[in-house]
């Protein structure tokens, strides 16, 4: 294992309820590539050494066959499963619960496979080559176990044309360290104007230059102990809540407010796009094709 290189953790266990299919394996590139393939390609070029995927047991074999087995042999990979009955600590929960607990839970599943600095992304999001380079450079130079990173996007570079989106708007201090993440659950762009709906059902303007989190974090391995601690607390508070999710930004927020860590906001000018709504697919395919035409990606990623 190449311990001198950071690892990329890809969260691929989501079921894509709004999109309507297993969008992790939806082919959108000119030679049948998926968004996840472009992430691995960009990460490999940026200097990440190993790729760890979090998947569900129900599609693990298919995922291995159609995604992992297509990668070059030079790329080291590992698969771990996120399931309701797989938790690293002793907790109790409602028997009516049918889904795992979200991103924070998914991260815990990867602890046995990661002993080096790492970045985490969603499988169905396109982050752009620049963002992986920024994340890799930060991980290679960061020496503090208590300093993490967050790749921050300009809001205007992350919106969908087909409906509202939720975004965590970053508040930073004078040294560009994260102070907090303010979740805005309904943001839309209409007639060239970006607005969000507040708790009073009122639409408020945004400039589009706000820095937002797209869940692309960089971590040191020490984060796993913190996640387990807060997961125990979360489960104590939500053991009978069958829909509660253990969100990673809320864990990061608790750590910041407890002065246990610092999170450097790593600003990128890259365009983020993803498969949130079925209508997004044609737009994503067009954007990928344009990047191929510009020579940013080869027509066929793996030759």
C-alpha cells in the first residue's frame, strides 16, 4: 500500500430516491463512463493512491463487476458495506428502521481500510479536476491531526436547472477557517436570480458567490474516533427516530465549536454538477462531452 499518498473515500451506498435509479452506475460519458469514473481519474492524476468505496451489500457484486473491475490494475481499491446492522459501537435502535444513518455512518464503515490522510466525496457528484488537486495538495502538506479541510465551491457553480437544492453555506474567519455551515434547504435559480426560502416561507436573494460545502472534506485518520463518539450521542438522542440521519457536517460543526479541530476552507473555481433529478442527466452528459471536446478528458478514460 502506498502510505505516502492520500486515499479517496467514495460514498456510493445511496439509493438515489429523487433520481429514481441506481445513479452510481448510470453511464454518461462518450464511451460509457460514469461520474464516479471521472472522480477516480481526476483523483489518480492529482496523486491519490487508493480508492475506498462504501456500497450496499445488495449491489456489491454488480458494483465490483461494472465499476471496480474496469479500472487499471495500478489503482488500488477496497470495498466496504454500509448496512443497518453494521455499526462499530454498541447502540440500540428501533426495529422499524429500514435504512442506514447517512454519510456519517458511511464514514465509520471505512475506518478499517484507511490509516492515512484521506478525502471523501459522493459517488454521484462531479467535482472537477481542480478540486481533487487542491484536496490532494492540502493532504500532502498538512501535518496536524487536528486540521481538516473542506473544498468550498461558489454557489453559482453548483445549482440545478430543474428544481430546488440544499446547500451548506460556509461562514469563515479572517484566516479562511470554517466558523460554521448554515444549511439552506431550498435554493433555486430563476430568471437569472438566485434565492432561498427561509423558515418564514419568504424568498431571499443570494449573490451566487457564497462559498458552499458539497461534502468534499479532507480528513486525518483521527476523525474516526470523533465520529464514533458523536454517533453514540446521536443514537442515544434518536434511537426511536426511524428517519434520523447522521450528517457529517453536523459532526464537523460540533468539533469546531468544541475547539477540537480547525477546518481550512479550500476554495475552488471548479463547476460542480450531479444527478439530483432525472432531467439532470442530459445536461450532465452535455457538460462531460464539452470537457472531452476541450481536451480536459480523453474520449475513453481507461485504455
